[in-house]
């Protein structure tokens, strides 16, 4: 199932998408975020946008009863095949979460999912309806996926225009991470922790190692929305970004935000 015209994945890359997601775990300092969570032992936790289940596994290892929800049935089949202790998986569109008669959760984990909702304010209202009063929401999201330099002005301008185009077309919100604090507060959440996730793929300085460069090559291949938006200029951007990631002068302005917030 595809939710987003701007990040939509070609059916031909689905298998490699799983492989690419699997590699990402080691590039992000997830333990620093999990250390901030309340004791999860015995809690009911929803892993929204669980994909292939790495976070569901981690939450299960912390003693939680986990329900992983995602709309990608292939990734979910893989998650199910892992037989993760005390974890169940459900294929659904998260836009309908509030209508699914789910038990109220003690906690909700949601990483790299908020940006799929250009109106995350209204989505968070739905999410809040499946969370207990006093329950926690741990959400991680980035801002500025392509904000890497040095990059020719022509490409920087394309990227800014694409961000705006994607947002205005109810597509992916490339600035979602920077908006989370306001959206959480306006939906009745009290923020207890905020930090930036250390991330070797999205938010790093200097030259990337070859595994990260390959991940970016793959990511740029599956960005069909950006490809369509830029037309004949897209290969030039791909080349320029890859050159930039290989450069010792590479600078990233992309930030990965993490919030732990409680429902008041
Ligand atoms: C970038 S992945 C993040 C996976 C994982 N949470 C992580 O942090 O690595 C986003 C996931 O959200 C799912 N997703 C996005 N929009 C969705 C929607 N409206 N309903 C269900 N799943 C959705 C996608 O299928 C995908 O598996």
C-alpha cells in the first residue's frame, strides 16, 4: 500500500526497501532515546508505522505488550515472521486509527512517521484518542532531509520548491520535525524531553562512509516524487548530492528531533 506520492516506493524496490530499512538501525543512536522512556514493562505500547518491526522488537525486549501498525503489508509480513515475543501486527491506514476500537495504550512509539501527514495536527488528535490520559508519546522526526551542502544554488532552490510543493499537495512534510513541539502542545501534550538524535545517515558532518553513500544512492532512486518534479534535472541533483556526501567539507543542516510527551 502506498500513502505518499512524494515518497512512494516502486513495487520493484520493495525487497530492497526492507534491506535498506534493516541497515538503518545501526546508523541511529536509538538507545539514547529508549533510555528516556518510562518503564515499559507490562505496558501496552503501539508502534505506529512499525514497518519491519525493529522498534516493536526493542519495545518487546523492554517487556512491553506491543501492537505494531503499518500500512505496508510486505513489511508487516516480515515483522510477523520474526515471532517477536508479546507483539502483534496490524495492517491499517493510520488515518483511521481513532475509528479502530483499539484499547487505550500506555505509550505510543512513532518514529519517522509524522512527516507522512502534512496535517499532523489533525493526525495527532486521532493518535491521542487511543492513548490513556497520562500516557506517553515518543516521537522522532526529521526536518530538512536534503539540507546538505555544499550544493549549487540551483539545486538548493529546487529542493526548497519541492518541499513547498510536497506540503501544499498534502504530501510528505519535509519540515515536520521542527513543527512537533507546537503540534504536541496544541494537542494537550506536555513535553518532558526533547533531544536531537545522532544519526549517521541523515544528520552528520564531513565525508560519509561508503555504506551511507550507497544508502543515499538507494534513497535517491526511490524518491519518485522528486524525480518527477525535477524531470531532466534530477540526475544532476543525484550526482551533486552524492558528491557532497563524499566530500570532507560536507555539512548537514538536517536535524532529527525526538520528543517524549505526556497526554494531560
Ligand atoms: C520511514 S518508515 C519508518 C519505520 C520505522 N518506524 C523506523 O523508525 O524506522 C515509515 C513507515 O510508516 C508507514 N506509514 C506511513 N504512512 C502511513 C499511514 N497513513 N498508515 C499506515 N502506515 C503508514 C510506512 O508504511 C512505513 O513503514
